[in-house]
């Protein structure tokens, strides 16, 4: 459980830095922009690795019994979560979501993490999903306070968005199939 906690602290601390623009800029100046990106990437990867290994090593301690429909809700909400993930405001994805929010990735994380709280009731998974849900919601609020705007002003053409939805559906199908290989937990 210690590895999971350390990984979450590293990952979340790093990802809170952009919420404080003056701190982020001081770090970029001290490390150079390239050095900042490299250090951010390496430490983020370290945090993810610690989270994965920590989750695998954590003992199963039931905190609550998830509802019988919790897994179905998580599977249902993963389609819009993946749509949000791939709609990131930095990417070229033709997503209408980028007209309405500057935070599609954070909304995707919130949907993913929140839905998984209905499917998992052990301490380690609750710690992981609750912390990422809280982080993503705080990140949305702080980015709105900083004045972040949606990256698109006009919705993309319907044909492009339908193609994007098809790609999202394919990724959704692959993730449902691969879930057992990624997490060790079969969905079907």
C-alpha cells in the first residue's frame, strides 16, 4: 500500500503544479522549459509505475460492497469518458466537446474515476479512484478560475465528428476486451 500512496503523492503533486502558474513558471525558469518537461515526464512516469505496482501489491481490504449494477454503470460511463479523454484541448480531435469545455481530459478522468468507485469497494482502489476524481474536479475549477477557454469556437463538421466517434467506439471495444490483461479483472 505504501508504493500506491507514494505514487499517488508524486503523480498528483506534479499535476497540481500547473494550477499554480507562478510556481510553474519559477520551475520552468530554474530548470529551463525542456528540463522542466523532462523532469515532469520522468517523475510522472515514476508515479504511474509506483501506482501500478502499489495497486497490485495492496492487500484486499473491503471498505464497502459495490452495488451489483456498479460494474454495468462503469462500463456504460466509460464510453463518454473515452470520448472526453480523446477530446483533449491540445489534440487535433474533431470533438464538439472542445467547444463547451477547456477541460475534456479532466472530465474524462472524473467520469472514469467516479464510475469505478461504483465497481470497486476495496481500500486501494477507492484510494486511487477517489483521489483522481477529487484531483480532476479541483483541476477543472482551478483552470476555470485561471480563465482557460475551450479550444474551439465552432463545432467540427458532423462527418469528422462521426469519424471521431467511430474511433472512440473502437478504442472502447478494445479496452473492454483488454481490461482483463491490463487490470487482471475480466469485464465479460
